[in-house]
């Protein structure tokens, strides 16, 4: 924006000078003369002009004073290209009209003068065919303008115009250094015929002088206008700065604050009435800011820092991102830094939240992944074919066993067996998926490729529902029933083997006993034959021989029992064996004064050896009888009262079926009111040759009971209290035959 | 004692020493005891002589059993008391003995029970 036009002489109003030129001249002179005594010298009078528009009227006045009849100034408008008389003295209106022309009217002599830049005498151009002296006034100076000087430019408009060599065209009269618009006037003076060369030179020099003076004033005015423009710009900038919500601070190279906006003042400017705390906070803010600036300045070009400042008014911490940009002078010198701070508290908070959410998501994903891995592991470990299908009944996952039956997911199955399996599975899955039930059990007969057989599978299916309660997937587990049966069979076989092993052991013991039996018989008989024939004094030895032989005989008899109970294994009725055994010992028990109670429950057939079980019962019943016989033995209490005579001797047998597990167990209870098991043998009573009956016992009874029970996969439970009785419980598993 | 002396007992066992002690025990008790090691000899003796009671081991030579001897004796004298002496009798054997009125004594035999059983059987048969 050039201020030139506004106040330039070009716009000078003709009216201000034209009416009554003589008078105006007189009045103007008076005014000028009053100002200074220089006025008598025309050149000095020009100095009285303080503004550019005052220069040309003084010039015209001086020309007329010099004796020329009339003079005018035609000014050119660079925008419109028009040239017209803008000021005159003693010029009639129709005369002035002659000089209205255009810059590009090349054949007009006046325009030619302007373009050439040289004064010329135009013959017959003036009134009454007199000669007209035309002198161009173009913005010119011998020295560069200050801008051009400062930026070391040589092409200042004023200088270019001054040098006739590289004058700029009139249309381009704008200084590239200071952007000043130049001017172009033509001073026209009517020359009397009598005008001498000397007079003409005088006229030329006064016009030249005026132009120099005009150029200078023009320049000053241009700077003034520029200053005013800058003021406006500065005011606008300040408004912008003030209206910014973010703190903006301009600092000098020493980081001293040159200016800052309101938003910055809130954080850095310490008001007089600030509380001690607020003051400290603001001081700290300044310190932090200076430190940040120093570090940013060190890092060179544009940079940013995070800066936490305290809002003294709200007492809150605010996180800023400070961005600085250095400012440079025209010469490229660094003049300071502009710092713009952006409140990123919310941004960072949001960022933090996003990060936290991301972390949570990742954790959740990790948990899901672990769950999936665990599930896969479970699926693989189940050992049954498992099928996961989508909500359309289409399989999406097979475990390795299911893949054996149906092929891998996504694989093109060709072989007949698997294709048929898939058809069956598909029908089953579709039916289940669209059925109402959440679970279903059924059967599927499928071809089993590894064994090349058809296997009947038990199916168990369940539905996985999504959040809306819709079926998202179904899971189906197949169970090979034949495998289950095989396991059961193996278990029975193992049991049989155990029994067989025990029986074999028993047979071996029995066979040995059988072989020992005959020599035993001979020895025993011989001892009996020697009775009453031993030499006097040898009787104790004979007694030892007799009793020890009796003991061996009992052991042999017990072992022969094992030989006897090696019969076949099969299903048998426990209750019948109990009844038989009790019948066998009925008379003995009766004689011993024992009352028996029998409580038989409903018992399923048990697989095992009936003979071996009879052996168990016999041994336990005999033990019970003996234990009660010990109580009933003659009492050694001196006064002859029996402490047990009034005690009832009772044997109690009970059978029960416990349906706990799949098939359950049978428990047989044998309880007596006998002497109980002595404390000292409780830990070892099931070991062979441990007895509480002294010489009468073999110590094999309970050992055999335990052996048979264990070989049947059973367990023994004993409760006993000395002097009160004993309860034996035999638990036997029920095995379906 | 006088009764006993007249009672003739045939005892059969394939174990020589066992047989000897049985014979001596019976003789000591005053019986007229005849001992035989084999079923074959026993059956031959039964054809020649009259006995009041037969005591017979179950397992004898060449897979022969005491029942063979008892059956042979009973063919001549259906009421002849018979006792089976054995270390082991299968349930079938025990059943058979019971059905045929044969007493069974399990070895090793309690001597008192042995003598008592013989005396009882002889007395029952005489009565």
C-alpha cells in the first residue's frame, strides 16, 4: 500500500489554485513571506513547503513571478493512464483542455517529454502559437532509498529514474525496495518570444530544484504513510494475539519477555496483589519457562517441549506443549523467539485413557488367548472325538480324534467312509442346532477308519449362546461305547487275574501242605503211640514234642483249606454263602452259648470265588466264636463271681448293597461281643502267623481273609475294643458279569 | 475190650508209615487190624475175609480212590461202616461221601476223634 497518491501533488485540487490566480498568488505569497524572510530568493522559498502538495503551487507562482505569462502542471495517473492539468496559473480553461491526454499517446509531444524524461521546447504548442517549455517531473534521487540501502539493493526507483540509462517505464513507477509509487508531472510554461537562453536555464534549474525537493518530501511522506500502515498492522496483530486463547510469548535473544498475550500473563505475570502461594507458583512457572526456552534454543530450529505450569487463579496444573519459532530481522539476524503454548492437558488425558484402554484390551486379549489355549489343551486331552460347529450346524473345529472320523476342517474329503460319517454328523448337528433343548444325548454309528469297523458312539451336545441368547456354536462330544465296554472287561479280567494269582498261591501252599500232611500224620500217630512209654524224666520233652506237632498240624490244616478253596470264579450269591456258613457253624456256636442275628439285604450277584468268600466268612466266624469263648472262660476272680457271666454273647451278620459308584459295593458286617483285638497286635494282625489265640491259633486266618478280599478288589474295615467286641466289615465291589 | 478184640478193622493207606501207625493205634486200642498199602490188595482181602469196619485213604495208587475200595466192600456187605481218611476232599467228593453214608475224617486227624468215630460206627452197626 503506498501512501503516495493520497497526499501526492497529483491529487492536488485544481480549484485550490485556479480561481483568481493573481489574488491567490498575492495571498499565497503573503502567507509564504510571512513564514520566512528566505522568500525573496525563489529557491529558498521552496524550502518553506513542508508538504509535497505545497511544492508545486510555489513553483508555479515563482515561474509567473519570473515574468512568464502562464504555467501549468499536468499530472499523470498511473492507474488510468490519463494525463491532465492539475494546477495552473493564468491558463484559460479551453487552453488547459489541450493537454488532456494519455500516457500511451506516443505522438503527443507532451507525452514524449514525459517518456524521454528530458525537458523540451515545443514550438507552437502554447497559447497564440507560442513555444511551450515542457519539463518532466519524475521521482528521482541520486542516492538509494533507506530500504534499498539496508537491503543492499541497487535498483531503487529514485536512483533508476535519476540515471537516464535505466529509467523505468512510467507504467512501472514503483520502487522495488520500498514499494513507493513514483509520480510523473509535466510542468508547462508559455515562452515569450523574447525568452533568452539564460532565462530558460534559470527556469530549468528552478524546476529541477523543485523536483528534488518534491522527491524528498514525497519520500518522507511515503515513510510516514508506511509507519501509519504498520501501526494498523501492529494493532491488528495485537488484537489477534490478545484474542488467542493459547499463551503466546515473544522473547528477545536473552529470553526476556518482549510481549505476551493475556493468556500468557495468566501464567507468567505476577500481579501486585498476588498471594504468597500464587506468587511462588508464578515464579516457578517463569523459571520452568526460561529453562524450557534455553533448552529449545540450544536445540536449534523449531522445537517443542512439554511443560507443566500452575494456573495460579484456579490452582490447577496445566500441561502445555510449548512450540517455539525464532524470529529474524531483515538482515537474517536472530531477534528472539515466539513461543506458542498449547494446553494439552485434556489431550494427554485422552491419550492416557486411550493407552489404558489399549492395555486393558491387550490384557483381555491375552486372557482370551490363554483360555483358548487351555481349551484346546482340554479338547485334545479329553480323548474323545469333539466337534465344534457354527450356528448353521457346519463343523468349524475337530480335535484330532474327530478328524480321524470326518477328515480335517476345510479338507476335501473323498473316501466313502468319511463322506458318510459327515452326512450323518451334518444331519445330527442340524437337528440339534435348531432343536429347542440346550443339550442333547444320542447315538451315532460311524465308520472308524483306523480300525476299519463301524463303531457306535454316544453323543453329548451342548449349545454356546452369544450375548443375545442366540446359538453361536455347538459342541458335541462323541464317546466310543465299545471302548468303555473294553475298559470294563479289562477291569474284570484284571480282577480275575488277581483272584487267580491268589488261588494259585493258595494251591501252592495247599500242595505243600498236602505233601507235608502224610509225614505229619505218621509223626503225630507215632507220638500218640509213645504215650505212657517214655522213660521217667523224659515227660516234659515228650509234651513239647506233642504240642509243637499239634501246632504244625493245625497250620497244615489251615493251608489245606487254601487248597480246597481254589475253585472256580463266577457270579455268586453272597447271602447264600453267609447262610450256608452260619448253618455249618450253627451247632458249634450254639454249644458256645452264642446267639446269632442275621440281617440280609438285597444284594446283586457278585463276581468272585464263592469258596474263597466262604473261607473269609468261616475264618471271621471262627475268630468271633473264639473271642467270645475267651470271655466265657472260667473267671479267676477270687470271690467266684463271674464278671462276664451275665454278658450276652452275640454274633451279628449283616449284608448290604451300597449304590454309591456306578455299580456300587457290597458290605458284609461280622460283629461279635468278644474279647476284642489286643492292642499289641492291631498293626500286625493281618500278617501271617500273628495270633492272639496262643497255641490254638495258626496266625493265618486274617492273613487269608485279607488276601482273598484284596484279590477281589475289596477292602476290610475293623473296629475293635478290648473286652467289648470287634466289628469286621468286608467291602466287595459289584462287578457285572 | 472184649468187643473190640473181635472187631476186625481193615485200614488202607498208600503211605507205608502212616499205615503202620494207624495199625498200631488200632491194635493198641484192641482192634483186630489188617493193613493194606493198595486198593488192589484191599479188594482182594475183602473178598477173602469179613471186616467190621473199613478205613480208607481217598487217594490211592494209580489214580485209584478209596471209594473204589468202599464200593467193592459194600457190594458184599452193604451195611459195612466206612470212613474216608483224607487231607483234602473236593466238594463233589464230600457230597458223594455224605450221600453214600461214608464218614469223612480230615488229616491230620485228631486221634481222639479218630478212635471215637470208629467206636461209634461199630456200635451203631451192632445195634
